[in-house]
C-alpha cells in the first residue's frame, strides 16, 4: 500500500526495448574517467612535459660566459665547463663547481646593483 509506488518506480521499463541504449553508454562512469584524464593531460601533464623539454634544451646549450641562476638562488657566470660540471663565478675570485642539472635558469636581464 504505502510502498507500492516505490516498487513500481524501481521496476525495469516495459517498453520492450533495450534499457539505457546509447544514453546509458555515454552516461556511464567510463566516459567520465576518460574525460577527466583528458582534462588532466591537457592542463597538467602536457605543459609540464613541454617545460621539462625546454629546460633540458637550455641545459644543453649552456656555454662559457652565460649568467645562470642555480636552484639555490645564486646568480653566477659560467667560467669553465667540464662535462656535467660547471664552474661558476659568483663574486670576483669566488668560484663554485656545480652539476649542470642544478642550473635553474639563464639570467633573463635581472637588474643588478650597478644597473639602476
């Protein structure tokens, strides 16, 4: 009596056709997972891969005289390159040897104390 309407609401359709059809296929969880992966790929994964590729190319193109930022935040000029080791001069007469992979960026025109 009270639950009769609930029982009818939960019964399968009596139209004789296939339940769901194409709408059931597109409304399922699999298309939503594919859509979420596509969004993550284009918003997170792909830009990160492009950034890694440009950083790797920048590391390979380093040469003597380039001003570079280290991952530690030190600005210096490359005075010697020995394979993967870079000798950078961070002050007059102060040289530091670092690995090539620890270079964060080339100097992009950052103003110094004498350029005001």
